[in-house]
């Protein structure tokens, strides 16, 4: 049975769960988020067409590009789907992204969700830098 996950407003939340559970949380996000993803995006795939008109998906090549595009986002709801491949060309970007997402919360009171279907070293680095 699915247990309701609460996403706090104006906070940085890391959610690690099977993709179907994570997809349920994103579907319930209001207002619809800007959704950053890499070349693999199992959570976005699980959401399917249900939010196709609402989720503003921004595919990125690597974490460096994600960091650059983060400054262009005007919405207060941001989702980043974890993809370990984002950090391969730029390992130091995992910590930089964690810091940047937390700074976004502090400066603009944005609601930021970092989604993953499993834990790995890159996720740990993002979390550590974000202070989660």
C-alpha cells in the first residue's frame, strides 16, 4: 500500500523510492514543476502522458548544463531526476548542484525535489552538500 509522501513547500527534499511511488508524488505536485532530467529518466517515463501538458521537462546533457539552466527557471517548483551519468564528465558538479539547489530554496523559497530510484555515491554527494 502506498504511503503518502509529503513534500514540504519552500524546502529541498530528496526522495528515494521505486519509480512508481516517486511518480505518484510528482503527479500530485501543484503547481506543475520544471523537471530536469538526464538521458535516462525512469520516473518521468512512469509519469507517462498524465502530466505531459503540465510538466515542463528540461533534458540536460550533464550536471554543468543543469547548473547553468537552473538560473533560467522562474517557477517555484523544481524537480531534478537523478541520473548518475550527469556527473561523469564533471564529478565536482554533484556537490555544486546540491549547494545550488539549497541556495535556490533559501533565496527564493522554491520547492525543490531531488528524485532517485536508488542510492549511489553521486546522490550521497548531492545530499551531503545540500545538508539533507
